[in-house]
C-alpha cells in the first residue's frame, strides 16, 4: 500500500483540525452503556505490535471515557489484527468500526481523532510526535522518546508551542512494576541523606545492523517501516512476520534504536532523574569506561557532584550520606532497613500519585494539565542515554550544557553527535 496523503495535502488538512476533544454520541461505535459524549476522548493507535496489543489497545478499549477509533500499522496482518481486537471489544461490525491505515499522516489529517498513542519503533517516534502536535492532537508516546538528542529537543518545542498534552511511556512513574514513586519520595525527603552516587542497571548500547536479506513479508510496507533509516533489505528480526508475541530485536541496531541502554534505560534513568528532581536538567559531564567496548561503566557527573554510573543490579541503587536504597522492578530495599520501612510523614515529600498512566493522560487531556511523565522528562532521560551511547561509540569524554542543549566547547560533538542524517522524505519537521 503506498502513501496516499502527500505532504501538501497533509498540512492543508491538518491546519483545519479543531484541537478540542471530539464529541462522540453514546451509541456510536459501541454500547449505549458507555459514558456521555462529553466524557469521550477519541484515540488512534500508531504502531500495532506487542506493546500496543498487550498494553495500549487492551487498556484504552476498556477505559470508559476513551474511544479507539483507528489503527495505523505498516504490516497488514498486524493492522487487521489490531482492528479486529478493537471492533470485537466494542461489539461492532468491521464496516462500522475503527478505521485502518499504514500511513500516520492519514490519522493526523482526520478531525475525528483527538489524540494518538504511538508505539512504533524508536526511529518512528519524533516525526509523528511533532506532526501530531502541529495537527492539534494530544500524544502518548512510548519510551525511549527519540532516536537523537536533536529530536528530543524538537519534541519539547512542538508540545509547548502547540499547547498539547503529552505523556511519555515511562510507566514506572505510575508505579507499574514496583514502588518507584515511594522510592523517589524517600530520596527527596532525605532518608538516605545527601545523594552521592547512583548506579543504573540496564543493557548496553546498540550496534550497526548487518543482517542478511530475507524474502519479503507479504503485506508489509517495508519502505514505510524503514522511514528515516537507510535503505536495506528486509529481515524478519527487524519486523517479525505476522502477529507475534515478543519484543522485536530492531532495538539492537543503531539505525533504529540505542539498544538495551535506551530501551530499559529510558525507564530507570527516568527514575534517577525523578528522584533527583532533575526533570528539566541533566548531567554536565560524561566519561566513558576504560574499555568502552564492554558497553558498561559510563559515568555521568551532575553539576552538584552526584555521580551516576551505568551498571549494577537492575534498576537504581542510590547511595547517600545516611544509607543506600535499591529500587527496581519488584525490588525496594535499603540499608539501614528503616529507610524504606518507616512510613512517610506528613512533613516529608509526597509526589503526585498517578491513577494509572493512561488514566493520567486522559485526565490531563480534559484538564490541560501536565502529565506525570511530561515531554520534558522523556526528552531529558533519553538525552542521558544518547549521551552515554555517544561516549561508548566514540570512546571519548563529553561536556554537556543541559540548559542550552549543546556540548561545551566541542565543535566536533555539536556537529556530529546531536543528530544524524535521514533518508528523504523523512526529515525532522520544524515546529
């Protein structure tokens, strides 16, 4: 299926979109028992792989004040599977159910879509985010937020310029998989004293893709899957055949992702940032290990002297002047034990308690307030892992100015490491 909406048509149509929630009649696209029209937010899914099916579609279709009205996916089998799931959930005929397309621009050009949920591969995050903001759509995008540092900054600019509500898919802020909010509250309340060191236990950086050519998967728009990435032959490691129940290994390759470092790092570095109260800042120096090829050991130095190291147990280990705290998926321990066992007092730090990541997003669409994982948090966290990967790949130290999003006194780094070349026509949009 070819791209059916040109750039000119998309911009012309999107400019006319009304940036307020669409009113859906209670009897439309589902049961009469669903909430009143004023409580319904229409959502389209962009990217229909494992994360979309296991988490986003299943959650949003059982959320009373959300209505999934469309699915976008470049693989025909996965697209039809997602559409069937939505239509079956709502109990409607396919001809009356959600629309389907393989081109995100068709989604953004529609005036019956209030918001988009993006769960495409990492190299397909920034461009749809920016264009969605310009089209007046609110956005939920999976982490890691972007493929480059420049993309991260551009996403912040787009969200703020167009006044959109944005949720980064850092679900740990909604206490999914563990007591992450509590850990951050304990640290911000000074339970371990002044934070001196942090370790973040996640995977390593990605490498260039050298997979062999395979027979093309029928029904897959491979050129659209590649997007901004260089042209290369199809391989099922990158886009598995049909509907699958695993996370594909495109994450391992630099053309599309930053590896395990950006994948789980987008979760756990995010918790480190949240605990430090650094959602709008970051480290100022990045130092590679003695052997960068090991893909572990890069150090980040913050302006206040906190030293954060890539490596160690899964999750984050915080070391302070009064003790240590380890927070991970299914883990919350401390030394001494009283740090985590003693309940928070009224005079200690209490962070916002998210009712759930999608629920928080939908609530904020209505209130126009910031989400628990705003674009700034997602952009700053992915910048940290991009900086670390840059130090690994180039085997060199870096000095970073988080306020100005630039390397300090380093023309080479500013010229080469902030962004990368893209394949036409998928250049990074202006906001």
